[in-house]
C-alpha cells in the first residue's frame, strides 16, 4: 500500500475515533444533566442561609416627597 494512502487512512481513522469519543462524552453529559441539576439544587438549598423576608416599607412616595 502506498504511503500516502496509508497516511490518509490513519488520519481518517484517528478523526473518526476522536469524533466517536467526543460523541460519547457528549451523550454521557446529556444523560447525566438531570442528575447534576438535582444535586446542584440540593446543594444550593442546603448552603444558602435562610433570611427572613424584608419588611415592606412604611409610607409612600408622597410622604417621602413631603418630608424632603
């Protein structure tokens, strides 16, 4: 087999193997996305501090404009 054909076949097979590996990692990431999302939500909910709701402001804009 000529060297140029062998080089083309080797390059094409390496490109094909790289594409297969990329596709498999991509499909694995898509498959694991719901699990990662739920774990991330659990962690965020566990680590965020619980703050009381802020009190609504007393008065209105008219009251503020009268004072100032």
